[in-house]
C-alpha cells in the first residue's frame, strides 16, 4: 500500500461534499516497488487495450454500414436498415455483419503504435487510431450511466456482473460487459442528452467550488505540504 508521513505532500480533494487533504506520495523520480510496477503496467495496458478495442468496434461498425449501403439500392430502405443496425445491431437479410478479422489490419503493429502514443497523465481517448482528444465529460458520464443501467439489468435477471467482466466479447477485444455497455449506448441515444444536461447543470453551479481550482495553471496539479 502507498506509504506516507506528516511531511508527505497532499492534494485537496472533495468526496461526497467533504474536503480532504489526500496524500500524494508519488513524485518524479519515485522508485517503483515490484507491486507498483505490476499495477502500472496493468493500468497502461488496460487503458491502451480499451481504447484500441473502441477503434476496432467503430471500424467494424463502419464496415457493416458500408455493406448495408452496398446491398440496398433504395435510399429510404437503406436509411432504415442503417438505423436498425445502429440502434439494435440487426442487419438485413443477405448482409453479413463485419467482424474484427474482416478489417485486414495488422493488429499487432497497430496496437504497438497505440501503446507508443499513450501518454501517462494525459487524456488518450482515441488511441488506436492515431489520434487523441481532450477528456469529454459528456462521453464519460454517458458511459457511466449506461454501465450502471446494464449492471442493474443483469442483476435483475439473476446474473452476476463479475461473470460478464471476466467473459470476453464476441471479437475477443474487450470484456463482455464493455460490449453490452457499448450496445446499450448505441440503442439509447437519450443517455447522451441526460449526460449533457447534467454536465451543463454542474457547470452553472461551479462558482461555489472555485476555491478547489484556485491557483492551478493547467499544466500540473500543485502538491502542497501537509500542515504540521
């Protein structure tokens, strides 16, 4: 476990409307223990792997849409078929949904490239496609809402959430739970609207928390010594 003393720098944080001075024992030059190194390697791998899996899902979805559009000539029927696939994951008769193996990607090379692009301490959304963007609170909250809904549904059916965390998705690129969450988000676009409304509401009331962010310059979070 992380060790700290009265002299360890702290960072001010608020949890459940309560303020804390949280120990910040990790600084530049810190020598990792074996367990810390194992955790760090796992955390990076998980972040890169999840981002790369997302890139695969988007590419597979786009390829399936291309197949639908190529198979259906009527613009109206084509639109309905694409919407059915986007919302429910269903494809019209005669069209085969694409799989990760259909992409003809050099996955090993792409994964290593995504790993090389990953930057610790920064948002790396989009890794696996050669691009990264800033943290999107709406997307993060949308996923959180979807994940909670999926877990609740699984429990209501008498199923164990842990089983779906351990199980792999159909293409083996992520967990079955992540796959279900992605499908749930696609089927429930209203979740994004809920998340957007919540984020906007938080922004309106942000003035009362301004003291938390006072003095930050946007580069590094400042650690201040704990009071003796």
